[in-house]
C-alpha cells in the first residue's frame, strides 16, 4: 500500500516583495537592534558609507535609495543588536553549560564586549586586559613550533587587516593561512585558474547589461546574493534568457518582485526570471554541460555541411584555445544515454537549452556552491568554461564567467596575501619591504589543518573571524581533538560554538563590526574590501561601537604581532594601527599593478577595478591559452549510485548566514519552524515507505569504516530529483567525511554526500 507522502512544500510568493520586508522585520525584533540602526542601513553600500558584511555582490556606482537587501539588512541589524555578552554573562555560565545551547541562542546573547581568557579550573571565560591578552598569546606562540600553528580567516576582515595578518603569519614563520575560501570557492581559485589563468571571475556588473543569455548553475540568489536580482530582472526585461541548473526549484530564480519599485510592489505582477529551469541531479552538471556542448557541436557540423554560418567560434578557438580537438571528440563519443542518466535531464531539454546558447550573441556563465562543493567540482567548472569557449564567450562585453563569491571580502583577502600557497604570495616584495625571509613551504588548506589537528601535529589556532569548528566536515572527529591544542585564539563579534572548545590556553577577543566607527590616533579610519567583480571600495563605519573596550581587527592583529615578534625598524605595528592609509601604501607597494594610488582611488563611486588578464584574453595558464578540458567523469559526486543510497545536498536557509542562524524559517522554500529536516521527493518517500513527519537518521554511505550519522530529522516532501536529499548546513556536517573533497583544491564536497536512510 502506498502511503500518503504529503504535498511538496513550496513558497507561493515571489522572491523580494512584501515577504522580504516582513522577514526583515522579524529579524530586527529577534536581534533587538537599536532603532537608530535603520539610519545606518541607508548608508549601506554607498560611497561615504559602510559596505555590507553579508555577501560579496557589487556595490554599484549609482546606488538605489535603499542599496541593501533583506539579508544584508539582517546582517547589519544582527551586528547592531543592543544585547551584550559581557563579563557577567560569562561569570554565570560554564562552557560545558553553554555547549548545550543551540547556535541560535549563542549568538543571540549579543555582542562580545571585552577580551577574555579561558580559566580551566572554573571552566569559564574571565576578563583580561588587552595587554595581558597580547602578552599571554605571544608567550604561547613563542613556545610553539611555528609550523604547528594555523592562522585561519573567515572572509570578512578588510584588506588592511588581512594584509597585516598574512604578513604576521609569515614573519612568525609559516604559510598556514587557510581562509573560509578553502571551503567555498577554492575550487574556483584553483580550477578556474587552471583553465583560463584567472582565479576569479572575468565579468563586471556592466556585462549583465549586455548579455543575451545566462547559464546559471548551483547558486541561490534569492537568499545568498539578493541584490543580483535587480540586474537579472533588468536583463530579463530587455530579452535576456536565463537557463537555470539546480536540483532545487529556488524561488529567487523563478520570480521576483522588486521591493525598490513601488508600482510592482502594489499592483504589478512579479517578473518571471528563468526561461528554463532544469532540475539537474547533484553533480550532474558535468553531464548536462556535455549535453549542451554536444548539441552545439552537432549543430555546428550540420551548419558547416550545409554551407551556413558556423556556430562554433573557430577563429577564437584557433587564436586563444588549447585542447579543442580532444574535447570535441569526447563530446561526440559521449552517448545521450550516459548524459541523461548522469544529469537526470532529458536530451530534448538539453537540446532546447543549447539552442538558447546558439541564438545568443553574448553568454554569461554564473555559478556558486552547487558546482564548487563536489569531489569533481573543478571538472564542472572546466565544463562550464568549455561551453563558454565554444562561442568565444570569454573576454568580451556581455560575456564571461562569474563565480558568486561568499563572504563580503573573501576574494580580497586572497588578493592581498592570505594564502597557504607560496607561489601566490608576494614573497619577493616581503623581502624588499620588510627585510625578512618568508617561509618557503606551502602551508595548510582548511582540510590540511584538520588533518594536522587529527594527527596531533597542529597545536595552535588563531581565528580572524568565523566559526571554523562548526563550518567544517566530520564534526565528532574534529571536535574530539580541537581542545587538545595548546592555544586557541578567536577574534570575533559574537559567541559561537568554536569559542566553546578552548585549547589548553585560550583567548576570546572582541572586535568592531564594519558599521561601527573605528577611531585611531590619526582619526576615524576607512577600510577597503573587494567584491565578486574585483572592484575595491572604501568603507567607513559611523555607529558608536558596542563597547568602549572593543578594538578593530587590525589593531588586534597588530597587537598580537608586536607582542610576539622581535622589534624591527621596518615593522611599524603602532604606526600602521594609527593610520590605515599607511597599510594601504604598503598594499600599493606590494601589488603596484592593481593597487597603485589606492588611497586616492578607494572612494570613487562603484569602486576601482583591479583588472583581470582573462578579461583581456591574456591566459596565464601553463599552455598560455584557454584550456578545453576533457572530463574524466560524467558526475561530480565522488561516490556513484548504489541501491538505496541518495546524494545529500547541504544548504543555507533564508534565515541564516553560514553558521549564524537568524531564525528557524526558510521562507523562500515554504519551510517553517525547524532546521532538523530532510527534504525528499514524494516518489522517493513512497519507495522508502515514508510519510511527511516521519523521524529518520541519515548515515553516510561512502564505504569507509567510520560511522557518520545524524538522527532526529523530520521527513519533508519537496520537489527534488529522485535520489536527491537536501537539508541544512551546519547541522548535517557530521555526515561529510573530511577526505570527501574536490580532488584539485580540497574544497569539502558538501553538495553530493552519499547517504542512506535509517528509520
Ligand atoms: N543570506 C546569506 N547570504 C550568504 C550566505 C548565507 O549563508 N546567507 N553565505 C555566503 C557564502 S560564504 C557563500 S559561499 C555564498 C553561498 O551561496 P550559494 O552558492 O548560493 O550556496 P548554497 O546556499 O550552498 O546553495 C547552493 C545552490 O546550489 C544548488 N545545488 C546543490 N547541489 C548542486 C549540484 O550538484 N548542481 C547544481 N547545479 N546545483 C546544486 C542548491 O540547490 C543551492 O541552490 O553565499 C554568501 N551569502
Ligand atoms: N556542509 C556544508 N558546510 C559548509 C558549507 C556548506 O555549504 N555546506 N559552506 C562552507 C562555506 S562556503 C563557508 S564560507 C564556511 C563558513 O565558515 P566561517 O566563515 O568560518 O563561518 P561563519 O558562520 O561565517 O562565521 C560566523 C562567526 O564569525 C564571527 N564574525 C561575524 N562578523 C565578524 C566580523 O566582522 N569580524 C570578526 N572577526 N568576526 C566576525 C562571529 O563570531 C560569527 O559567529 O562554511 C563552509 N561549510
Ligand atoms: Mo563561502
């Protein structure tokens, strides 16, 4: 007998619209934001204002009156709460007690207010002065082997603090500088670099005004970069077609009501965005893209045979590309059966999508975590580049590739030297400017840091932002070892789970947020950040800091550095802290091509563009050309199909920023009230004999000996491809094995985890 599985959950409104304003209001209440914070929002993402700390989307030269979205506003209101996690709070609760609190409640306590040291006998954080904190940390660092310490960054700290942080790690003696990017777009930094020589996207905002088609893979703009919906809406209104590949039907790509347009808000109907929405299987993008390329090549062969205009841009390929013949042969030899079974899509649909590509003059490829967080994620990116190269769609107006970056300055941190890869760091400049010999060995990626943690060789951790212990794969194994470290230091704004796992010696150091005034000896300081389109902007906070004890991230980094390192006439930590303009001078001297005259250019509307070689059709690859790649697999998941096993996609809800949980709803997916859910297609539910509301356990099914399981998940019907399950990050991270990562870049493969269901 088939059970009634329940109707699939769905949101019936458009993205944006009134729902976004109501969602924002709820968070403002929960965050208990200062009422004056709304005034701060009016300055968000504008010249002379502060740049949003949520996503890395562009800040246009001609902003809207309200150049912020629902989720950017949530991030700011969350930062500007009136609640405080002060000394009395830490005196009341032991860390053992706090570990039983949910993530949501931990951050909701409020802003951290003063530096704290962990006192093991009473299992509590106790207040210390900044001076004691810096001296205590320095003493521990000096006692440790530099190779055994890791300096993590989550992508929010601005360019000035990031530059000094990378410099400090190298002066101290290692390149252990993993970044949140190592869990995110490292697949881009390595995989895209390999094929077109650029570790970042080739487009600018302007290209969105000139493209005729967008192939949009694995990114959820309604939640994660809502301000992109305005240029997408404009593009659709002028006839651009958007073809989406995503296992979930994400509302933000289906229809949008622009909250900035009074007429559309009151009487208008929403704008339909996607022209075709193809619910690809997890990791099925390689096959789907192969299908698109196969059809383009077949139509090109037919056109040439008939003496018609070529479809493939042969002139571009001859001049600029390498590897075309091998790739074309593979496309020809790959059968449609293989393409259909690996992508879960029909040949007819892929052919129709390929026709859109053929008809379009200018095509853009946009992507997010749906491509990068897979075992063969680099190959998916290579395939998207293959498609674009066929039509010469890189390096001209209206065309190119756009990875949508995560944290607001994650791209910029890499640009100014936060990297574990020595060949990407400005080692020669360090020698010249600061008179020291930087370490020569590559440092840890995030995965390598965790491996070193597990084998006991990593003994110290400094986190410039983030909630690393919660964001990583394989929680139980990692958490068991975290507290064995000799030293943990967290520079943070709010309390999170990583802070509750102190090492033998541990410090929690509170910092300013970007909307707050950063007053130093030379006056109020501006900082700079880089967006997904490689534009750099000044950002100045004007709000009174949450507490008089707070320091800026830069001042904290400089304070630790000064206490740890020997004195040196060229290492001017105090001068740099007094005037960030001097740090920008150093950035400009270190990277003159991109950052010359940075202090003058940073405040120009729309930021300054640091340029991109691939955008100019200069290919900094091994062959000196743009590379066609022949993929070695047809599905990007590391472990293939097995009876009764599913591929699990871990997602962000509309009420979260990574591990920061603003609330328990996921409005744009029509889900409410709980994050401990597993989404499943009604057909799969029926096959498994499950109904809506059943309680199940997911068990990782990669075939290794370790048991990885998460229990207490409520079965929830949802429109998904068969064989695909979805649920939330970070709750489901215990299911992801540490070794399950992109082959090339070691980005954890959080999107295609093989699992089975236990009832
Ligand atoms: N409000 C808010 N904004 C954010 C964040 C946040 O948490 N909240 N996080 C920031 C950060 S750090 C990042 S990296 C970005 C993340 O932004 P996204 O790149 O949008 O990341 P995810 O939310 O993980 O969603 C990935 C999308 O990929 C789809 N997907 C999953 N597997 C596959 C697949 O195999 N193929 C394809 N084609 N699609 C797939 C999912 O259904 C989902 O729609 O957002 C940034 N902005
Ligand atoms: N399963 C699964 N795992 C994932 C992902 C996934 O999609 N699925 N996504 C991955 C991705 S893309 C990323 S980027 C990582 C995110 O990993 P992280 O970047 O490490 O985590 P966040 O949740 O962004 O960090 C939140 C904390 O940062 C601190 N913070 C907030 N603002 C500031 C600030 O301005 N300064 C400082 N110093 N601290 C601040 C606060 O204390 C807050 O608690 O997670 C990764 N993990
Ligand atoms: Mo990210």
